[in-house]
């Protein structure tokens, strides 16, 4: 839509919108994940959104290599993947104290 290649999302031949609007998988698209999140796909497409803010968030995430999502979604994805996805505190990491062995110290023999 942004590139103005079609008048409506469903008109673009390569768009997944047709499958989502019909509520039926096709040879490329599985619609259930999107429909579970948004419910009525036609209503979702009709919602107003701040295009500048949306694309700014996507561009920022792309430039730093982090996914875009709510804090809850990011925490869930971190738990599932074991990867650090949320930004951490900037600056040097605190140094940890060296580990001290509690075993008997060996003394040089004379």
C-alpha cells in the first residue's frame, strides 16, 4: 500500500491479505497465527495507525538488529529462545569478584 502498487491490500497479487480476509490458508500463507492475534482482519486493516511512528519503530529496530514488540512479547521470546532481545543497561558491565578457592593451599616443598 505504501508503494501505491494497488488501491487496496487485497488487490495486490502477492499480498497475503486475500487469504487473511477469506480466513483460509493458501499455498503460501497460514492464516491462523495472524487471525489469532487480530481477530477480524478486515476491521484490523480499517484501523487508523500512525504510519510515521510505526515505520520509525521498524527502522530503529532494523538498525540495531532487535525485534519490535511489546515488553511482554519480547520477554516471552527471550524465555522461549534463550536469546537476549531486550536492550540491557548501557555502559561497562560490573566486575565480579575473583573466585576464592576454599580448599587447602599448597605450600612449596623445601
